[in-house]
């Protein structure tokens, strides 16, 4: 198995008024490397802001037949940490950080349930199931946050459960005996 870490940071430039709290807007994030700096501004003196950022971890097999990913976003009120971001993103990629014994074999996705109608929700969940099948899994269960439970339609042949450890607007799809 191989791991790839990608860091997106907020640039420290005088013309940007940065928020003091909350997640940084995606338009503020630029690909960053400690060795080369920002990809957008090669060979420049633009430094990353000390706060806010995003870490993405990709895990893939030697045969390149499967891929898992996890994302950790650092708030604009917190100092960015490469180590903490990498650990959180890795836990999210592997679902090991969920602390739930039944969620050790599956995939976590984020999407806004409220913007779709029932047919659209079922379509998205079915596409997640099909993606899992291409990776060799045969999912039969999905977990969602209890706050999202009333807006998810029932699906025949598929068990839908709620768990407080699942973030809002997220769905975990996997196999449960």
C-alpha cells in the first residue's frame, strides 16, 4: 500500500482579507509543498498563512486497483499542523478513527442531502454502492447522522442505520454481518 499526502494552504498575501474563524473557503486554498512552496506561484516569496488549510491523504494498492481518501480541514482559528492533518485524514480514509466496531469495512462520503430529491438521493447512494462493488466490496448497510435520518428515503435490500459518530451530511456505506 502507498500513501500520498496533499496539502492545501492559505497564502499570506496583503490584498486578501482572511476570516478569523470557520473553515477556509475553497477559493482561498492553494496546493502547497514545504520544499517547493505554492504551485501557483513557483519561485516566489509567498508564504503560507499560519492558520487554516486542508490535508488530503490518498491510499492506494500496489496494483493501483483501489483507492481510499480522507480529508482534514483546519479552521481559520487553529494553527495548521502537517502531522495532525495527516493523522486525521488517514483515520478518515481508513474509517479507523470512527470508534465504531461495525464500521471497519466501508467508505465514507460527504454530500448535501438537502439539495436532492428522494430519487436523486437513491441515485447517489446506488452510485456509491456500485463504486464499492468495483473495489471488491459488497455493501449492505449505510450509516448516517441521526439529524439526516428523516431526509433519507428507505431502500429495498439495504439497511439504513443512524450513528452519532457520523458527521452531518455524510454517509458511510459498507458491509455489516
